[in-house]
C-alpha cells in the first residue's frame, strides 16, 4: 500500500518562473572580475616598469665610462629594478595563493582578463 505522503514526494513540481532578476550562484562574480582585471593590469605595468629600469641601468653602466658617480647611480638603479621585480613576482605569487585559498580560481589569468575587456 502506497502512502499519500510518498505519492506527494514523488510528484515533480516545476520551478516557479516569473519576472525579475535571476539570482546567480555567486553574487560577487562581477566584483571578482573587476579586481582580477585591476590586479592583472597593475602587475603587467609593474613588470614592464622594472624591466625598463633594469635595461636603463644596464645602459647607464655602459655609458658610465669608468666614472664612479655614474657607476654608483647605475648600480643603485639596477639594484632597485631587480628588487622591485622580485617584490612584484612574490606579491603575485602570494596574491594568487590567497585568492586560491579564498576560492577565487585563476585570479590573474591574462587570457580571460583580455577576453573580458573585449580585446
């Protein structure tokens, strides 16, 4: 004998549809995309800046022609450039790790970032 409760439980009720906003599974998707794009752009700008700093410091070394002041300036610029590049790389790694732990996958995916920007 089948109970009435079991019959009611077996009935498939279609989902209610109507006007309004369909909620997403994760309400912070747009914020995550914006933050990811900002971090990606700032990372690229920082790497390019420090790479140019290293190149200019190398050129300054060549152009110093043995002058101690110019060589010291070039040495300081080279040190700053390499140190800045290392800091950017460590910051990206640490940021990616924290984002992964927070549940945000591929936070610095360049291909997705450029696709989302329409490029």
